[in-house]
């Protein structure tokens, strides 16, 4: 018996202002940074989510053989799959929880939903100078029956808006694409080119971020300098420069610097491989356990920073990665999504599209994760931090360390 289709999309965007620092619009004064208060149980859930972020990023990097640069959103992937998990049961649910870092032996699906709701709600109210928006929606094919309990939990815990839509209409995809464009300030305008005949539902998570560096780079200090790609070839790039105090540390794997946005609630962390090591060699040390230790060792230090402007588009199917991480049944005809619908469903598509642009004022990025369920220079005391060779980076929240995005750049 052929199984019918659900598609789940996780869509996110990060946007930043683009004016020169010499002619920028006035920015509001940052209000004091707020921290997210977590209970011990919630901290355990956060640690589990962070572990997923590093495992997910490591898995994608290890299987990417065609593209030199990687940019993914662990948070978007986790939220999208969490919504789908509310329709799963049996071993399918167990595997999904295990891969997401919330094993059924320790956490219930209610624990996962409650944690996601608290985290996403708290993230929205941390920095008046940084814009962050999180939106979810469910689009159901006209006439397709979905259990009320599945819809209700996603409406209640993820604030998902639900709409029935005639998928056979040529304008149906335009309606969904328009919603995505509106949630990302037109950063992502098209997530669906065509709706296949076996699609029964789309679930969409949209994440929007607009962050301006606390210490902006002056455009007048940007100049053409060399960046050494992973193949050893030097490439002229627009290299931004500034000397300022940032959080910094170094170890046998990386030199690490943290560049905050706004009131420092959010920041970009750049990880530059230790001298003599390739990025891939250093990335083997980038684990959740090591990251906690490195993050705690950060201290204020004046840095001579060279950071390239960079612009990367990336997309990758994530099915093989999730299967390798242990989420197997969800992508197989034996999948159990019996809490979603009486129809037999399994995930037949899971792909993430991303874009990131970093300049003197801040960060602009966008990503779409589609999941389809188918039937059958300064003072001598300054430390040089020259990002002139392959590096990794992430965008995170300060108080919890929650990771929104992760990437690596090996070629510019």
C-alpha cells in the first residue's frame, strides 16, 4: 500500500543592516542583556540539544564531498523534526528523540515540547537591538484528515498556524512561498517549486534574525588581502579589520574569538584552526564536551582582527545524515506516524538550503529545511586573530549557549 505524503519545511532567516558605518541609520541604545533562567531539568535538555547541534554539524561536514563550505541550522532542524515527532509513535518516536538528543528513557515528548516552547519564547525577548522572529505553520491538503490531537499540540506548543489548502491549485505553492517570504523579510522567497501529487501536508518553521555587531568594522579599514583556501591557493578577498577587546581563548585545536551583536545576548563565535592543523583535523575535536570547556575558558583580550566578508549559499539532503545518526524508521515504509493521521506516512525528503552574508555591520543569512513525508593592526599586547584561512563559526545565544547556526568556510 502506497503511503501518502506530508512535507515538513523548516525555514529560517538572519538579516542585518547593510549601510556603511560612515552613513548608517541610528541604532537604538542596547538595553541590558537578559539571561534565560533554566531549571536543572531544562539545563539537561539544553545540554542534550547542544550535543545534537555538534553531532549534526559533524555529520554534515563528514559527508559533504562536493561543496567547500557548509552552513546549517541545528535549531531549525530540531524544531522542524520536533513538530513531526508529535505525530510519531513506537520505535519511530524513540529514534527521533534519541537523535535529537532527548532519549525516551530520560525525557518524554511533553518534556521536549515544553523545553522548545520555553527556549523559543525566551529567545525572542533578549536584545532590543537584535531582531529575532520564530514562526511555525501547518498547511494541510484540502480533504486530508489529520488528527486534532496532532494539530492541537503543535498549535499550543509551537504556536503553529494551521490552514487547509487546495494543493492541486497552481497558486497553492505561491501561498506557502508568500508566507515564508513574509516571515523572513523577503530573504527567502521560494521554498516550493511544485507540489507533488502525493503531498498531504507541509510543516514550516521560520526563524528570522537581524543582528548588528556591537563593535562594527569600519568600511574604510576593509582592503583586499589574501585568504588561503583549503587547497593551498591564495585568493584576494575583502578583509575587514579592527583592533578591539573580545572574548578569546586558544588550545591545541583552535584559536577562538567571540564577536557579539547588540547587547551581547547573541554572538558569532569564530574558530580558527591551530597553526599546523587543517580545519578538518581540528573539527574532530569540536565536541559538546570540549566546547563547554573551551567556552568557559574565554577571557577578554585585545585582538587585531582580520575577518573576511563572506557570502555562502549551501544546500544538502539530510536523510542519509539522519539515518547515520540513528533516525532510521522515520524514512522507511515501516515508519509509525500513527499519531498524525490514519494514513501511513514516512519522511521521504529532508533537505536544508542556507545562505549567509557577513559584512562590516553584521550578519545576513537565510535557510530552508524541507522535509517531505511520503507514502509507500594595534599595540604590541594585542593578539593577532587573522581569519585568513579555513575556519568554522557559529551564531549562539549568550546565557544558555543555544546554537542557532553553525558553518565552516574553506574557500572564498
